[in-house]
C-alpha cells in the first residue's frame, strides 16, 4: 500500500524537532516518574520497523503485514463486537478514549474508536507503533516530557494526549497487528500489574473476535472458490430432502438442467418430469432402492434440457445423516459426449465385424477360384499373393480414413508404390468400402497383366490412368476411367478369357454396376470403364 501523506498535516509533521526524530531511532534513557514501579520493566522505547532496521526486522514486518491482510479487517464497517469492548474498557479504566488500532505500512486505522471521531492517522503519528516495535505493552505517563511524543500532532492538537497505555493485539501466529489502547487528555498514574493483565485479557477478546472474522472470511472465500470451480468443471451438486421432497442446487446446474432450475426444479418430482418416460422408471427404482437400504445412489439417464435438447446425465449420491435427519447429497455431470462416443464405437465395431466377414468371404472366393486358373503350385501362390496384396492396399486406405470410405487418390498412391511406372490423374473421390475393394482388385489385375504381358514388360513402357465424373445435373451422370498402356511391343489379344479378366468384369459389373471394355492397340492395352457416378468428391 502506498502512503498518501498529502492528506495529513504535512507542515506539522515536518516541524517535529530533531530530538523527536532521534527518539524514534535510539533507546531513550528511562526517567524517574515515567511510570509506576509495577510497569517499570515494560519499556516504551524501541525500533520503528517501518522506518528501517536490519533484514530480519524487515522480514518480520513483511510477515506481520501479510498476516494483517489475512484478517481482511482493514477498512471494514464498525462492528458491535469490537465497540462493546472499547466502551467497557473506557468505563472500567475511567478514560475518555479507548481504541482498537490496527497498524499497516503507512497508517494506523481504528476498527473501534470510543471517544474519538477520527478513523485513522499516519503511522508516523502513532503511539501504537512502539508496541509493535518492542513486542510488549507500552505505557507513557509523561507525554510532554518524552522527546518521542512531545511535539506529536496528536499531543499538540486533538485529542491532546497526555496519557497512553497500549497492549498488543497478537494474531494466531504471534504477529502483532496493532493495539488495544487507553488514551487520556490528563496526566495520570500508570497501570498496576493487575490492571495491565486485565487490559491484555480484553485484547485477547478483541483478537478472538478478529479471528472469528478471519475464519468466516476464509470460509466464505473457500466457498466462493468451490462454487466457481464447480461452475467451470461442469458439475452440479444437489441435496434431496426426503421429508419434503425438496431439491437444493449448487454449481453448474443451469448447464446441466436448464437456466430455470431455481424456480422450475424445486422438488424431485419436478426433476423427474424432465426425464423421458423410458428412463423415468429406472431413476425412480434406483432412488427407492437407495432410500430403502441407505445405499449410495447411482444412475444414468436422459433429460429434456429446455435450451440444449436431450442430454445424458450421470448422477451419484450418498446419504448424509445428521441427528435424526437423512438427506441424499450428490453430484451430476453431463455424459452426452461420452454416450455419443460409446454409440459411435459400438457402431464402428458392428461395421468392422460386417466388413471383416465381407473380407473373409472375398479372400475365400479368390482362393477357391484362383486354384482353377493356376498352372501349378508356384503360379497359384503367386496369384494368391498378388490378389491379397490388392486387398491389403484397399484396407490400408480404409484404415487411414474412417473404415467406411476411402480416397481414390490414396488408393492410386498405393498402386503407384507397387507399380512405379503407372501415372494417374483425376478428381479425388470418396469410395465406399465395397467400391474401393472392387477398384483395388481391378487395378491389381490390370497392373499384373501389364507386368507379365503388356507395356510394363519393357523398361520404356508405361501406363497412364485418367478418370473423370460428369458435372452435377447430367443425365445420366457417369464416372469414366481409361487405362492406357504405351511402349509395348508384340502385344496380342489373349486367345481365352483368364480368371483375372473374369475377376475384373465381376468387380466392375456386379459390384459397381458398370461396364468394362478392353482393346489391344499397337502400344498396348486400352481399358475403358464406365459406371453411374455415385461417389462424391473428397
């Protein structure tokens, strides 16, 4: 906190004598008559921590100020608990002024001020700072004869202090936050040991009240932090009173149950009314079983949220027994996203199961049909491996996406990796699983034949693959693909239809509903495929 000295009487402050300044730094010699024998051992001289001192003293002052801030008491309104003590002390000791003075880094502020209208003064004017500096009571019976105080504005002006007695207000950790002090406008004798001990007892009462203030403030702050944490966490807390059926809410209730919860969800029946009928009976059974056996309550259900539609809620609770009353206290969280992910996972597992069955059926058919076309065992193994490689390429593309569709470009990159002299171009399309497998098998048969009998038998041969789709609105809208081999020599049409050819035709015609046309030109095979355009662009 910065000290705003300009609001005080600067002129008076600066005109203090040099002796008074030195008195704040050095121990003054004790004079006879300053106080009676009972209080003589309680010296009022010492260091002013705010004005300097060694590092240890500075550290202690920082800790003291931190402790004062913990109490959250500075600049709070007057409170009866403090004012009753200062009035009682003033009456008991027969003084016109009694103060509860708290000292921060630049001022002394009065939490309670009996007989004084001022709410605060600069710390430099404070008598109480000496109590803090010496860590013990301070009693001054000869104010005008004390160089530390004789020109103090509180001595030369209102309230014209002539007698001062202050005892420490000690915090829970021993730090002195200020004083409970007595002030008189007339000189008087010091306090006896009994009177001083009694004043210290009153200071203890003051600190008990301050500690209650601190604990309540910390509790309220912790409650606010908890409520904020609940709001950010998306957790709603609730309590059900089974006797009244009433619901009490905290946390992210609006997010989970609706912004109108404070007047629309007053009872458990109100909450049940928002639960779909299919789930309501399950919730009622879970609640009744929990109530009957005193067991924890746990249930997941949907709720009709007035702003967000149908949501899934998970609630957990247990019984809180106090005396003869039992209340069900619990929490609720939104599990809509988890439920959605679970449903998607179940759907995906069913889809994978279906596709695995299709894949095994395809593999079984390839194995069975290939054996009829193979010339020998080695040829059989080679053909099987080649076709399984084609299926693997299709599965790699599906695994790289969402298992349900695959990219035409991704498939062609797989083909190009296996047969480097194949070049391709065309729009990227999303093919469903069956179409992707059919195209993978077709490209594999064409590529294998090109390596064995066509353009790829020669180092200078190559294959060009191009495809396109008719524009939206065309009737009929078609997909067209052309496979063109160049650089082949001595290519002639086969004298019989091979199993690979039958496999391609079956894939295009039966699986894709299209047509396939092949012709042999001097440069090699030209294959044209046409089918209805059913695939959207990626």
